[in-house]
């Protein structure tokens, strides 16, 4: 299928089609299109394999190459500090695939074809983010297994661990909408990939992902302590490792996630209706 020029006119429904309305139509269309995205993933298993390679490489790199020289107060074993940070890094990098996938669909004209059908417009965006968070859940589960193999141990109960993972995955879902908005802004696959990397890189590394923010310069520490990645990582560590009260970190993490989701989803939906 040939690429569609970026300055094309907005797609309209084909003559004679009737667009369904209401929550029921939205849920049906979202489910059908989510199933399409998941079927594509199943038919390209290399996508699942490659999406898991990078976080596993980060685990092995920091566990065996850098881990011996990193000491974090309160953590006798660096791997217990590392894995929650890698998990949050993984959900952000996994969410960034939304930008690439959406930009690819738009450049190939697939999105315009959906818009010309009697399909709920919101379902086109929602299905992409839901499919990506389902794939993300698989990667998180695989990463926990790898962490256990290299010595990671959880020191709280099942409910606390499940709550921590739920917060991390919810944050990834919120970020998927942020990257959907990014794709709608750039509308080009290679540009979306680069823009997603440039957005995630400072937030992942200028945070408590791999080491304590106490070792950073004051100006950088101020940013690192206040940004959402640090809040989610701290909540995950508190819930999985029992390092102090988890109520406040979890509240901060959820507040950031809800805020990102509301703002990004609203702007992405508005932008999608304009193109």
C-alpha cells in the first residue's frame, strides 16, 4: 500500500455509511480494533521477542557490569533496588511503541481507512493504547522472571506487589496516550521514533531509576525528585521491598498517572478530530 501524503484532506465517512454512537458502539469498536492489533503482534512474534531484549540487556548490564560499583543506602543487594527501576523504564519504553505504531498506520493510510468506515473515532486511539498495554504486561511479567533468576527478591506480600505492578502498568498506559499525542503531532514513523526516544531518555535516567537521587547535583536532584518517573519508581520499591510507608509514594504516582492520562487523552482526541 502506498504512503499517503501528510498534507492530505481529512478523511470522511464513505457516502451512505451510518456511524454508530453510544458506549456500546465504542466498546465494540475498541474491542474489534484491539483484537486486530493483537493479531498483528501474534503474527509477528519477533516483535514480542525484540521488545523483551532491551530490558533484559539492561538487567544484565547493571546487575553484573555496573552493579558491583553501585551502593544504595538501605539496600544490602543492589539488584533489589535495580529491578523496580528497570520495570518502570520498561513500561515507558514499551509505551513509546504507541508513537511508532500510530505514525506508521497514518503514513500508510490505514488510519484514514478506519476513519472512512462507520467506526467510533475514539476507538481508533483507545484500541492502540489498550493493545500496547497488553503487550507491555507480558514484557513486565517476563522481566520479573529474569529478575528472580539474577537474585531479585520481593519482601512484601502478594497484594502489595500486585498493587505496585498495577501502578507501574497504569503509568505505562497513561504514557501510551502521551505518545499517541506525539505521533499525531509528528505523523512520520522515523520522526516519531526519534521524538519518543528524546522524550523518554531524560526522564528515565534523570530519576531514581538506577541510583539514588542524593548523589546528583542539587539542580538535577530537584528535577529528579519531582518528576513522574521517580514517583512511580519510589512507589514500586515501597510496595515491593517494604522500604517505608507506601501510601504517600503511591498517591503521588497515581496522581501523576491520572494527570498525564486526562491531559494526553483529551489533547490526542482533539488533535485526532482535527487531522
